[in-house]
């Protein structure tokens, strides 16, 4: 076999392993956690199965059911480890039972789905700090490398490793149940799960974010929506993600600078994602916080041009959102919407009211909103000064460049 053929085969095998890892590893980990209750063992066995695939698949070929092959290897490895450690016979029996369907069979879809849903709710348990919930979700459910998670949270890999270990230890020590809550407990816990997915998406959507995190948030939202089709806020959150992410290809120019929404090339938006979002949103009958945000995003996504955006409708939806989920950031966005719907003076009045409590003091986006509304009122010099102040306050390099550009030309 020539070197070129060998390299091509190795590349094809690595690609097959990567695809199987993305599709099957979270499911394998979820299943092994359910059976063994040992997070580290489950993750280690899944990784060892992938390593063995990289060794054997180039020689033996990619199996017809890669996920089932990986599950078999990971299960057998877990059995070996537990047997050597004299683990409980019940766990060994349950693991062995996974082999009943044959060595190349993956678990039944219903069982896998249940395991993954249990894992989502376990990772997002309110006993864990919010940052730990997001990190644990990324690592365990999405399979994101610890180094990438650490980079997103601006900490070292060793620091993030310790945080993940502490979170898993807390789950074990506190005996946090590995299950989906029911009845009233589900209603109480679901908003926390959705908040984690929302923060995960934001980590990918922000100017300095990791785009893959937004993709993972959408993937998890799709999974949750499939598992809980009757929950309106789950569907609404998925629709919101799809609308927002549909603009990902147009949010930066060729130099990497941010492009404002009204300057983006709408022909390059992902119209398939918009269509999917509209389809999902059509089934949402209740107006919870995510549903209202999704309806706002839909107004932007379906406008043929910036000049045709239905700002009065958006302002009305922000009025609704402020009533059901009041916050300084919601009030800030409400000021923007009213500024475009009813004129900059209306927006500035709402902005002053939003600032009354002091929560927006020094917040760069609040300063930028005032700058934009001031420019639209015609006061060039003050708008330029405000844009410079907002640029000095932000920690985001792309945002700073965009604000400095507006300071040079406030009417742009």
C-alpha cells in the first residue's frame, strides 16, 4: 500500500471516528452513567472505545453500525474495570444486560433518549453553580474538549478540569438523582435547564464567542424539543436560536469586523433555518419569555430589508416581555425598539427610566444605545463622544472596533 493510500485511509478513518464520536459518544456516556453512576468511568470508557476504533478501523474497516461497535467496546471496558474493582454485582448484571441484543447493536432509541434527557437535567441541577452547569453540559453531553470550555470561560484548562471534577463530586456526594423530574418538580426545574441552553448559545453567539457552542445549543434544543414536544418554552427557545443563528454568516465583514443588523446582506441569511424557526414557532401557543423573544426575532428574520422591519410590533412585544420578565437589559432593548418605532426621543425617555435604578451604570451597550439614539436625533458631537465612551467601556475587541467606527461617523 502506497504512502498516499495509507494517508487517505487514515484520514477517512479519522473522519469516521469523529462522526461516530459526535453522534454516539454522548449517548454512550449517558447510558453508562445511568448504569454505573460513575461519570469518570463512563467518560473514560467512551474515550478508550474511540482510541481502539482509531487503531482497528483502518485495518478492519469501519463497521456497519459504528455507534453499536463503540457501545459494545465501552460497555465491555466498563465491565472489566468494575470486575477488577469488585464493584456491585447489580451494576455488572445491568451492564452485561446491554449485550442481550448482540455485540453490534446500540441501545434502543427510547432508552438512549431517556438517558440523555436524564443527563441534561442532572447536569443542569440547581444545586450546581450556573457556570458549572454550562461547563458540565458542554463536556458531558456535547463532548466539547475541556481546553475549549476553559478558553470560553477565560480560565486555564487545569482550572476548568478542577471545576468539572468538583461538579461531578457534588452530584455524587449530594446524591443528586439521575432522572427527569415529574409534575410540579419538572415545571420548577425546566426553566433552569432552558437558562443553561440559553447561556450556552450566548457563549457561541457573542462577538468573542465560540460558534461551535451555538451549534451545540441548537442541537440540544432540538433534542429537548423532540423529547418534550408539549412544552411551549422548549419549542420557543429552539425557534429563537434558529432565527438568531440564521445571521451567523453575515455578522462580520471580510476583515472580521462586526456588521450591524441593518447593514447585513439578508440574501446570505440561512433561510432554511428561518423557515424551520417559523415552523417551530407556529406550534407555540403560549407567550412565555422565550416565546416573546422568538416572536421579536421572527420580526427581524422575516423583514425583506431593514427599512421594512415592523418596529411597532417589536416595541409591542418588548412591552409584553417587560411585563412578564422585567430586567434592566429587557428595558434597554425596549428603549431601542420604541426609539425605532416612535422616534429617538421616545427611546431616550425609556432609556432614562431604565437607568433609574443604576443597574445599567457603565454598561457599554447602554452607552452605545444612548449614542445611537442621540445620533438619530441629529446631535453628531454628543453621539461621537458617547460612542467613544462605550468603546472604552467594552472588553470585546470586535465591539470596540465597531464602536470606534461609529464614533468617527455617528450617522453611519
